[in-house]
């Protein structure tokens, strides 16, 4: 298992490592992405306590999720004896039978799919899109349509506008969603891309797909990595019976269902997160998701016009300017970590 941690998150990391080992993981590779000194000491202590079962890679500076997972995957491929790799974020605690469920489905699928072309992923019920797919919604209706802009598409505008109209007080951040979706889960579902957390594959997959793109640094690098795999004829399956629990809510979900249509990007207090997420998603869409440039341009114009109007209503003009810079950087492939994100 490979995980990446940073900052002061050892209290989460420890739960994930212990749960992974209890579920049957043979070895854990922890990438210490320049965490705080107190966290570094605690991670060192855990490495000593679980000698032989935990290996720690210490990075001198935070290389983002892309650089962190690249370092961990490189170690797993070149320096470990592990054939199979399971990626979990440092707050993704697997349920006791999560790995067993993945292994069962992987074994069945591998009868007809070569190991370099097969990957499976656990269900994180907090991720609303994956839960919707798990209970039977069509993949095409859940994942963004081709030529979307920041996930927005005019063909999907009716649903978005109805959600907007239901907000009684649109100037207040929406309440946190009920992330558990009712219903009976499907056995497995073929999907185009997914987050790192929960992803399971044979090391031969890295021969096909390579490593995460460090230029993306943070956000959407997981979508690009897994889409690169499926675009190269890989098969990626969601396994809903394998459940991973999120111990810490993602920032965009805290702001309202991960839906940035009118609120998330404007109301989030963190310029850093907004800039990287917008830039990288726009880059991904511009490079990989367009099948009609005229439709993309129309979606972009419509979305930014609405966002401009909403930024005036919310008195978030500086944030709108930051978003525009991120959009330009994404479309022009100006990537990599930036020394200072302009404050809004």
C-alpha cells in the first residue's frame, strides 16, 4: 500500500496504516511530503514500531500529491517485492473487508483482462459521483460530458439551474451533503477515471501508464493519471463492495457537494486550493476532454458569465480575477508549482 501525508496529519495516517495492515496489506509505503517536525517524529516512531512492515520516504519539500505519489510508486515498483499496489490517501481508512473485496473482483476480471490493463478501485461514499454510479445511475450521466468547462455543460444546465434555484439563501455556503446514497450497490462498474484513494493494480500497469504528472502538483493529477490509463485501453472498475472511509472531509465537499457551479470557487477561503484546482481541471479538460471546440467555448463563456455575475453579487471580484488567471494558465499549459498564488 502507498500513501502520502503532509502537514500535521499523523492522527489520521496512523488509523489508515493500522487498518490497512489489519485488512491484509503486506507492506505500507508512507511518503512523508515534508510534514511538520512533530509529525515526522511520530512517523519515524511508527516506522520503528512496525519495522519491516512500514517504509518511509522523506521528501525535503512538499511535492504535492502528484510528486508524492510518484515517489511512492517509484519505490513500490523498483525497491519493493510487492506485485500489487493499493493507493490510499492519509485519511482513507479501509473497512476490514475492503481489500478482500477488491482482490476477489480483481481475480475474476483478470481471467479475461491482462494485468497491465486492469485496475479496480474502492468506493468512497463521501464522493457523491462514485456513490451515484454505485447505486445504478449511468456513468455518462454522472461524469462530466465531453467538452465541459470546469465540469459545466449546457446540456446539463437544467439540473444545475434547478439546484441553484433550490438555494433559499444563495449567498451562504450550502450545507454539507448527506453523502451516503440509499439503494443496493451494483457489483462493479466500468468508469473513465477516479481519485488515487482506493486504486488497486498490478505493478505492470506502470509500464503502460507511467507515473503521475508532477507538473500538475496538486488536484486533478489523479484524474489525469487514471484517465491516461483508460485512454491507453486500460480497464478501470469501481468495486462498491470495497468501502474506504474518509476521515477528513475534502474542502470542496465541505463547501457544498463538490459542485462549484456558483459557490465553491468563490466562497472557499483558500486561494491556493482554488487556483490549483481550477488551473489543473481546465488543463485536463482542454487537453483531454474536448471533442467539440465550439461547444467547449460556449460552455466556457456561459459558465464564466454566470460566475462573473455571481462574483459581483457576492463581492468576490478579486477571487474572480484569480479564477481567470487560473483558467488562462490551464489552457496555456503553464503548470508546475507557483511560488506565490496571487491573493484575492
